[in-house]
């Protein structure tokens, strides 16, 4: 029998509505996380022109962020569990906001790369923190919906980045706006955190980094890591390449592409709620938590096959619709995948457990971003779509046995 930890119900709880409000406000941290990150992608045509980058070069720029994100994530997960959510996320948001400002100040490619590395280190806290907030404020049956609320924040960032870049003539100013939003969020979050009582108390952990790392050898976690690598290719593609795809495939300007590029992140949000609804419905009908999440990944993996149609679309509007559907299903599966560690290991070790999935996603981005750039430069987007559309089915296949394992609720 597996345990989810030693979390005890809070002696004094706020209402469910207040706790959902806290989760919703926390989603703004995810919004600033992705706005900071995706402003680079939205401004990519301008940045490529200034620094004379090929698609392959741009892929390596993405990899600089992704490698730092991956390598830092286990330490940052331990950091979050040890400091606790309140202090840990404030340090992280403050430092990644400064890193975003450094991106705007960059006057050479080397400075931009260094800024992106610093950004990747501290942004790796974001996803584990979101999992931890759900364990603190939400009942188990609601946690995939909580992950969907996080996705609302991610989508705000995804929608906002192209619109922010399109509204400004240069590419540097949007980074300063992003930094200001993050720094302004911190004092308001502290007020919310201290006012709204949790569903369950999750105390900071005293385990050493070496002791915490033992979790990373757990077979179930290794299976989740492998499934996440297989799953997140679609997410990597459309979160980083949508603007370039529309510019190159349909001869649009950056501003014209922005008129389309905001819609797939919105579809991603709807997909997150769809994925959360699938698993919540299964739980309400009597399923255990983990089998319900696995069911959500199966349905979503089938939906991800729509990605294969993107290169055949004759217009930017139709291509955007397919990209949106692809993003929808990728996110529907990911909210369930990222909730499984909380189901199994609980809020106390959620930071460390989810950081392993963040590590996997960072490694995937590191490896696949230059590969995508190379394939686009030499063969176009068709092989790229095949590269990312099929692996989610293999990811579900790895998880299917977890659906038969009995996990404590």
C-alpha cells in the first residue's frame, strides 16, 4: 500500500470558495512564469533578425533555457519543500522577474543566453509550486481541476506574450513589463496566503538534499518521468514555435501572426479543464485517483493525433484551428499526468516529486528544440508534427499499469 504522506487536515479551514480563490490568484504566478518565458518566442522573428540567427540557432537559444530548467529542477523542488510554499515561491518569482529584466537589458547574444539560463533556473520552481498549492488548498478529487486553474495562468502568459510583443515596436520593452508584473505579484500573494486557511497543513520539510534525492529512484516516479518526456513534445512545439510557424508557412508579419497565435493557448486552457473533468468524473463514479488520471491520458493521447493535420492546412486560420486542437489534447493529458505525483506522494514531497517531471520536460526541450530547428530548416514542419504526435500514446502505455495499482486517497 502506498502512502501520500503525513498531511493532516487543517484545524481551521476557510470556505471552499476562498480556497479556490487562493488557487486562482496563485495561477497568476504561472501566468507571469509563462509570459516571461514565451515573450522570447513571440519576439523571435525580431530577435533572430537582430542577432542573425537561423532556426537551428534559435533552437539552441531555447535549449540554453531548457537545460538550466532541467538541471536546476531537482534542487529547486527540494528548495521549495524545505522552505515551504510561501517563502519559496516569493524568492523564485522575485529572482525570475529580475532574470526577465536582464533579458531586456541584453545587448549581445551571450548576454541574452546568460539571462535565459538564470531565468530557467528559477522558473523551474513554478510547476512544483503549482502542484503544492493544490495539495494545500484542494480536496483530492478537485486537484486535476486545480491543475487546470494553473493552466489558466499558463494560457494567460501564452495569450499575452504575442499581444504584448505586437503592441510594442521593439522586443526589449515587453521583458520589462513582465518583470514588473512578477515583482508586483509578491506582496499581494503574501496577503492572500496569510488570510486564507488551507484544506491541509503542509509543513516545510527537514530532509537533506541527499535524502530527498532518494525519491528520484522510485520506480513509479521514473515511469512518470519517462511518460512526461514522451508526452510534452506537442507542448514544446506549439509553445515555442507557433509564431515562427505562422510567419514562415503563411508569409505573415510578426504582428499578423500575433492575431492568430493567442488562440491556441486559450484552447489549451479549455483542454486543461476537459482533462480535469474526465478524471474528476471517473473519481466521482467510484474510480481511484490514479486510474482516473490514467484514463484522462488515454483519451487525450488519442486526441493528440490531430497534430498530424497541421502541415496540410491551406490557410493560417485553419492551421491555427488544428494547432489549437493539438494544444487542447496535449494539455488535457498533462494536467492528469502532473497530478499523479500529488496523489501518490502528497503535499510534503510534491515539490520534489513534480520537479522530476519538470526535469524531464527540461531535458526534452533541450534535446528537441535544436532538432525541431534542424528539421524545419531542411525538411519543413511535416516531420516535426509526426515526431511529437505519436509519443503520447507510448506515454499512456507506460502509465497504464499505474491504473491498476491501489493508491491511498
